[in-house]
């Protein structure tokens, strides 16, 4: 009898270890659900219908809602050539390059899948093949076209375009149909008419380079490593670190970039805000040079011409947006230690708003760094009157006092804070994440249940040992 309890104990411990290592795979989840079913009787039945718990279909396939799931299985050993390609792929560094990010955010409605989504997942299943190849295999197969020499961005043409002469050129505006998934089948991008200008940094490099290789009317699958997508930081909350993605892209339109002179004030403000938000996203990820480029583009768009006929309301709105861009630009220039540019940006803000506390603070900070303590003190005190509770202003004033007295600087912590993901711009990007939250909570309950069962088994074994 004691041997039976030990076997149960070993089984539960093995399941717990597996759940920590692989995030609770499907078969372990199914078995644990049976073991701790009594702990879940009161849960909403809808919560139990998670992505990986959909019952098998009559034809032997599984679905995510109404979308076919992508089967990821171990395959037969690859040929030596594929293994060598894979080794070369692993030796390629996936860091150290600038990554561009898709903006503005696209909200994915949490509703029944559309016909094009179902067709996309059917295409993915066909590409994966009956053996259920993973992205890793697709990076090494000879059936895809390499867009980059490192084989980390590849293309498979689904529909031929209208010829080489119809390819888009840098600086032209394109419109594409876009849908993208992670390797586990999670839908993370969807836009039937995404428009952007090539080489302006508004999309990830995979789309920049992929679209430049396409002809008008062409439809293709793009497979990208995290290097050309969202990098080591990923994109919170839906794309993990260094994740590979699979896109379907159709090039719908190619045209010249619209002239700013023909844009209305409302269109200028909208486009300028898009560039500013792009800069915010880069800034949060510490891509300061890319952020500075985006803020400069926004300012150029928001600078009215002398011939523009604007109402007083439009002039005021454009002025407010220019102040935001200039303040953000000054913050970026400060990070890069471009002190002269910081002063110029802050002065431009103060010309439009003499009592702008942010511009006063940053100007005072730069003057302090240059050793111009008296002028810095005057400007920072003015900022303090406007924002008396701002700790950064108090800290900068204290720093000036210490410097004037010749006291040593207070040492900063050597631990560098982890860069934040840009939640403000990607907030509620993927309502499908709600399923993941439920799944994560349920997974934790399963782990706790397994641990409770483990403790009970230990106690029972101990009692039996004492009785024997």
C-alpha cells in the first residue's frame, strides 16, 4: 500500500515539474483537471472553454473557436543540409539592431472569426503540412524565399503580382491587407487596410522589407524572426520576447506620398499624432534615436505654412500638439545628451507657453549640467512654483545646492530599471488576451491543486510509515 502512495506522489511531483517547465502542456492539463475537478465545480462553464480544450472534430482536427488550430508536433529527423542551416541560424545574433514597431495600435475584435481568417488558418495548416512543421523548420526549408541574407526573414508567394514595375519604392505610400499569428496560433495582428509610407519607421522591419520585395496584387506569407519584429522586449501584452511571427500580406495599393499642402488641418493633426505616438513607443523602449526621428517628423507635419487658412480653434489645437512634440523631443535629446538641442526645443516651447513647467525643468537641468547654477536655479524655481509637488524639480534644485557647496553627488543605484513596454499605445490590443488571463488563472489553480494533493500524499505516507 505504501508503494502505491509513493507512486502517486511521484506522479504528482512529475506533473508539477512539467507544468513549471513547459507552461502546463495540453495532456498534463487534461489529467490534472480530472484530479482536481472538485475544486472547479463552481467556475463559470464558459471559462472552461479555453483555447486548447476545444473538443476534437469528427475529421480528427481541432479548432480554436471556429478557426483551425495549428498543429505543432515533433517531426522526423531532418536531412543533414537542414540541420546545417539550423546550426547557422542558431549562430546568428538576434540582437544589436534597431527594431521598428507597428503603430498606431489595431484593436482585434473578440467575435466570430471572419471568412478571411478561416482561409488564413487553412493556408497555415497547408504550409505546415501533415507532419505539423514548426516555424523552426520553415526557417530552414528550401521552399521559401530569403528576403535577408541571414535567413531570418523569409517569404512564400501565394499569388503572383502584376510585375516588377509595380513594386513600391522608398518614400511611397502603400496599403496592405495584414493578418499575423504567433507560433502557437494566437492572432496578434489584423488590419484589412493598413497604410504606411515605406522607410519612415512606422512598421516593423519585417513589413518594411517584406513589402518592398512584393509586386502590386501579390499575396505572400512572411515569416520573421524576432530580430525583424518586436525584438527581445516583445510587445506587451500579446507578443513575448524574441518571438517569431507569421504574416499573410497582400499588397493592395501603391501611390506617391500625399503632399502636406493638400492635407486639411484635421488630417495634419491626426497624422502628426500618429508620428508622435510612434515616437512615444520608441522612447518607452529606449530607442531614443528612432523616437527623435518620429518626433521630428511629427513637428514637420504640424508646422503650418503661411498660406494655410486656419481658424483660431485649429491654430490653438495645432499649437498644443506642437508643444507636446517639442517637449517629447527635448526629453529624447536629453537622454542622448544633445544639450544644445534640448535648449532650442525648450525655448521653442516657452515661446508658445511661457509657463510650461516641463520645458522650464529640462532647460534648468541642462543649465545645471553646464555649471550655470544661478540661471538654472532661477528657472527651476519658476518651474517649482508651477509644479510644487514634482519630485524631479526638488531633486534638481538640491543637486545644484550640493554642487555649489562642493558636496559629492548622491550615487545612483547601479541596477538599471527594466524598460517598460508601451502599454499606453498598445492597451487592449488583443481582446483574445482575456482567454489567456482566464487560462493563466486556471493553470495556477491546477498547480495549487497538485501541490495540495502532494502535501496530502506526503502526510498520508508519513502516517502509514508510522503505523507500520
